[in-house]
C-alpha cells in the first residue's frame, strides 16, 4: 500500500525580477516573482518575505489589490520599510487585510486610491513598521489606512492627498486623509502622520482631518504639518485639520502640531473632540491657517485632561504653553529640558513597563509622564540648551545656555561640553566646561550661508572620567543680506552677492536666501522661465531691479504655475507674471501665483489660467495674503471657475489699489459654491480697486454669479466696478457688475455702466448684505443709506486709460469716512481723503474745496 503526504512550507520568498520561481517558493533561489503567487501557497502561521537586493530599494509593482486572508506575516527582508516598496496601480487600494492574525511589516505602500487606498484592515490585522504614502482620492475615508478593528503601530503615513476630481464632485468630503479608525478594539500607537493634504474640505458633510478616530484609541502619535484644504461652507459642525476623535474613542499622549487650513476656519481646529471622546496628556500647538489664526483644539473642556496648548481654560490639569515647549530636530519632535510638557501628565492604565513613546523609548521617565508623543529620558542623564537668537543676516551674536538633568547629573563632580557647528561648509568643534552661558558669534564670512546645526555633546564627569553623555542639537540660520539673479548668467558664483556673480535662475537665488534676505532679479530682455514653479519659502523681499514690472517677466510657458509664495512674511514685487497654466486634479488654481500669506506688490499678472473644470483663480490664489498695486488682465478659465483674475480668501486677505481688466470668458455657474467673476473675495477686504472692461457669457443656473466682483462675507470699500458686460445670460441670479452674499458690507463703491445686452445690469445683493454710500443705479428699493445715481458727467473711464473725477463730480466728498482713509492712498497713489469726506470709488479728486472770502 502507499500513502500521499502533503508538505507545507511555512516561509515563502518573493523577489522582484525572480529568475527561477518554483512553488512553494521556499528559498530565495526559487522565490516567487509576485506577491499574490506567494500568498496563494502560504499557510496560517507562516510568513512571506520580500527580498531586497542589498543595493537599494526594490519596487514590487501590483496590477490589482492584494488581499491577505490568512494568518501570515508579510514583511520586507531587511527590516527597513524604505528597502521594499509595494506599488499599487493608482486606481484602487493596494493591500486588503481580512484575517485578524495577519501582519504587514517593514514595507512601503504607495500609489493607492480611494477609501483604504494604502491599506485596509477589515476586522483586525496589524500594520507595523511600515510607511503608507502617496495614496489619493477625490473624496473618501482613510485614504492612507482604513483600520477597522486592527492595530497600526510604529508606522509613517504621509503624502496622501484628496484632490479635486472635477465634474460635479465639488466640494469634496473626506474623513481621514491619512488614517480612519473604527472598532472598539482598534489601536493606533507610535505613528507619525504628516504632510497629507487636501484641496478643499466641506465642513457640512465630513470631519476632514489627517486622522479620524471613530473607535478605539490612538496613543503616542505625532500628527503634524497636514493641510486640510480650503474650507467651503459656514456650517457649525466641528471639523479638524489634524486629529478628530469621536464617539467613545480616546487620544492619549498625542502631539498635534502645525496642521493647517485655508480660508475661513472658525469651526476647524487642530484637535477636535466630538461626542464622548476624550483626550489625555496631549499637546496641541500652532494649528491654524499658518498666517494669523491659531485654533488648537475644540470640544468640551471637560473632555480634555492634562492638555498643553495656548489656551487651556476649564481643562483639568491644563498647561498653558510658555517658552519652548517643543522643538524639531531633524524633523522630529523633541522636548527641551525646560519644556512645560515635562512630567506634566497623569499615569494611564496602559502605561506599564513595556509602554514606549513615539521614538520607541520608555514612556514614563520621571515623576510623571510627559505631555505629547515624546518622553524626555532624564532619569539617568539628559542635556539640552537654549539660545537667545537662532536667525540673523550676515552675522549675529547669540548666548547659548546649557542645562542637564538626571540622577547621574546629580552624581557628577563637573560637566564638560563639546560643541560642533556644521553645515554649508562650516565644520568647527569647540570644547567648554561648566554650565555657564556661552556667548557665540555666527559669521557667514561672505560664504557660509544657510542652515548650520549646532550639536552639543554633554558629559557628566567624575573627576576626569566621563560617567554619562547626552547630545542635543539646534539649527541656526545665517542669511545673506542680498543675493542677485540674472537670466542665464554664465558667471554665476555662490553666494551670488553681486550682479556679476548673480545666480543663473531665480530659484537658485531663493535657495541661497533666508529670512531677511533681499533677492534682486535683474532686468532681462527675455522671460525668466526655469522650467519649474518658483517657490518662495523664506521671508525674503524679492523684487525686480528697476521697480518697473515690465522689466522682469516670469513665465510659466503655459505649462505650469509660475510662482508659489509659501512664507507668510515674504514680499514679491515689481515683476510681471505671465503664462501660468498646467492645472490638474491634485494641484490646480492660482496658475499665475499661489499664496499662503505673503505680499504681491506692483506686479502684473496676465495670460494665466487653465481649461480644467472647476479652476480656482486663473491669475492669483491668495490665502490671507495681500495684493497691493497690482494689475491683472487677460487671465482665463472656463466653466466652473471662481475668480478669473484673483481669488482672495481669509479674514486677513486684502486686495488694495488693484486693477482688474480686459478679461473675456465664458462660464457655466451651476455650482452654488462657485462664483465665477473676474475677482472673488471670501471673508477678506477689497479696497481702492478698479474692476472694468471685463466681459462674460454663459449660464448660471441658480448660482449668484457676476462678471465683475463677487463678495461673500467680505468688505468692499471704495471700489469702482464699471463698464463690465455679460451676454447670453438669462438667469436671474447673474449680473455684469457686483454680486454680494452673506454678511458682506459694500461701502463708498461706484457700480455703474455695467450692462446686459445694453440694459443696466449693475448688481445682485442677497439679504443680509449691508450697503452704504453707493453710486449706482437703480437705487429705488435698495437697502442702506445715502446712495446716489451717477451720470457719465461724474467720472471718466476711457478704455486703457485712468479713471478721473471732474471738478463737478457728485462722487467727490460723498462717501462715508473711515479711520483707514486718513493716511491711505487711492488707486493711483494719491492721498485718499482730500476734501471734507472721502470720495466714492477707487480714485480721489485732488482738488481742494474752494473757499470764498467776503471783504467788507
């Protein structure tokens, strides 16, 4: 007789480009060429090992989603997630875990799409020591990871996006850009969720957030530098940019730091608690719009305990942030010894001897746990230092003060320090003794600019013998006072400090600059087109050499956005921005200039836009920044475009003394959230601005859509919206001139000469809009006070010329005075208030009132 035996192998191997794949793939020599083949023969309790090549990362390309439905461990062979990349096809999820005993470890998952685009844990399973990145969706839940009842630990989730899909998918709703978690047993522990971003978020339908915890717990995790997108709507429903916790879920010892939103964010916070959710021992700092608004947390104060933040009223054990509570070293969060977060937490039941912080070191090291995701390891020996100044131009003096802590510090007879200064060509080591403050001069000496790292190594000494050591680092910045850029300069030489040695392109000059640097762009007979968007990341003053914007032209070549300002204190002036385009579902709008804060001054923005459906701002997208003395003309967009020339959002947004003219476009304004117009402002202020000689055609289908200026919850002061026209627009919601909704206030504004097929068509005002001192027609039945009907004799506005007010104009001294007018300038740089009262419109007559003297 005979018997047949089935032999099972507990380990399968996978090798990219395998030459000799033989089932059951039991050795590296016979490894499978793809992951599904290995999983097919794997058994419960086994593992599937994806081999590296020892020379660099390997990429395993998938053609469809892989399901792990067995109790197996799938891991990269090296233990480093960067060595093995599992890449999805970009149309669906990458990995689906359906067995509660399955483990995914030591790999990078990328290029997924939709809900659970990177990894979906369906009823359990574990993801550990992985990176989940570059998953995308036009709306969904858990775009990086969807965790239903599983465990996500020691992992990084970054670069996941919710972009605009076009069509009628606007506005997007998403629930957890990086991570969504549900299920009472689910846990996320020691994870970093960072640099995930969305284009928009509707605050009436979904909570948004980089991380949404709807069940279970999140602990010891770092949620930072995520961007929730532009807030659409005015719902009072709480939403979050960083971490949103709801139901009965808990957040313990998490750091929610520097998460951002754009535009109106009254109901959006970095850390939001909803329902019966709680947060303990957390740290929430610097969450807001990145310009002028900090909104770190929301929810009932009684739901928080031991929170470190800027405002902690009503929170049990709350710690108000002071000094340096948190610093970043190498991009990772660190608590200095003097941090208010140190030993400020309360013990929690999960904090046993095995509990670790986000850096995988002891969770409690002191009299009590620290607040946030990291723990100062000061029980034995720790050191840090403060500095009176960390940034300067050319050279600066600072005073460094070291500090030490721990039991070995108490046992030491002395302390010795070694200071190493490195970066941008500097390499210096300086020894010191004792804890006295140390004066230090950082001098660029004409060549060492940029970021320099000062690393302190502290030694606890017993006599001449070190008994313990610790290190601590900070980054110091030396900025050149002035750098130059000259188009294609063959004589370019670092640090580009003279016109003769100017950088050959603008980005090279900007990369050399730091906060406080003046960047001078030399006049050029040809456009500056460096083949990529120019990024302004520091608080520089970048300007054209001559002050005339015609002399320096930055071009996008009709292929890309021209300029992006990403520093709230940066200034760009005296240039022409031309030919921006290249919108996409993930990155569109502001094709000439995209601004997060900053100032654009004395610039012309022209010939920029795109044909993408739903484009926002063909010319300038300005989030809480300032547009001053700019000309915007001949920018373009089609269909659902919002703000052909500029789109201004945020309460700090300001457009002052600008000219918006000569735009011709067609639109289809069926989305109530898209208000076409050549200029659109939400929450901000438009002042002393001329909107003239623009024309539009199309249909609105129920949306309040103007050709000229659209304002929502905004302030429109001393503007002139004149001679704009519309055609083929029979919808009652449209107008050629100015449309305003919400709580907008329109004052001292000339709205005249706008027409539809020759008929008067000046405005549409929704209920709730406040009007005062308008010059328009008709005025019968118009709410507000002291309006007048102007005539052609009251102003002159020749095409291509300057607006003027004749001596007899009834607009002169007919406005309502405001404090800002006293020292302000009108559109043409003239004194804003000359007569008894300010004039109506964007220009001020400079004729002084006549005085009659009677002699007897």
